[in-house]
């Protein structure tokens, strides 16, 4: 068992995804993200204390994590730092998928579906409703 990063025994993680064997991301309660570099675990701060439910991405980027029970959160990983994304809705997100072209699809509470791509009509690529 690897114990580089310790958490209380009642702490919950929800998803693990890896771009490569030395680039694995784990998300869970309290806005916690943990990175595995192939040798050790390290925490990466998101600046929030809300639940992060899932994470996905591509080796070349982007890496996206979503969550927020009732308030909708999305973060993208840039330069080893999670940056919060602006969302057009404030409903919790519980699924995310990043296509090979970088388009990001997310789903969540009350049937919310989101896509982040230039094709949505936003030249900056911010999230827009499907």
C-alpha cells in the first residue's frame, strides 16, 4: 500500500483516470485532487471544498474534472494547476468525457448537458449548453 498522502478514514475518492502510467489523477470530496507521477502521490489544490466527482482528458490535454453537488464545478489542468472554468449553469456535474479533438462533454443534475468547443459559437471555447 502506498501512503504518500494521508486522508481521514472516512474520506471518499470517486474517480481515477490516467493519461499515462506516470500521469494519473484522482478526485474526491473536499475539492481534493491527487496526482500520481509513477513514483508518488501529491495533492493539487483546486481552491474549493466541494465534491469533485470525475476526471477525464487526453495525454496532450485538456484534463478536466467536474463536480459540485448542486452548484456545478469544472476545472481544467494547465501547467500543473487546476483552473476553474466558467459554466452557463449552476447544477452539479457528475460526468465528463474529452474527445480526441479536445471537445469536452459533461453531464449532470436535472438533465444538464454541456459541450466546450469552438464549434459551440464561443471563440474562447468556454462551456456552452448543447
